[in-house]
């Protein structure tokens, strides 16, 4: 294999094997997309360590901020460990609005 083909194969393998982007990989503000808002919400929800169950996220855009719900994946049987966060579009500041135990 040539050097370019080896690099392309390594990148392809990395992209298919790597999990969802880690919280440290979030782009800097302003927050323009739902994916960016979810990235910051995931960073907030997984502090100081990720929960032992999978989380799902739902984002809704308003004029000045994003509202993101996070909670256990539907059908997992887990109760609690959810919350609603508000993410300011300009600064990227995350505020917990409500936490569910």
C-alpha cells in the first residue's frame, strides 16, 4: 500500500470505530446547530463521569438560547438521571434548569 492509501485506511477505521465525539471535542461558541448544543449538553451531563447507561438528547432552538433535554435512552428501564439545560447561543454558557432523579 502507498503511504496515502495507508493514511486513508487509518482515517476510515478511526471514523467507523470512534464513539460519539467526546465532550472535549465541542467547538467554541457561538452555538449555531443542534449538534453543537447537544455536544455541550453531553459535556455537562457526563460530569464528573458518564452515567452507566446511555443518554439521549433532544434540542430545541429559541431566539437567544438552546433548550436541551437529556435522559436515559427510551426503553432502557432506567428511571431518573435526566435534566433540562439551557445553553446560551453567544457565550455557550450551560445552565441547569431542572434535574430529574
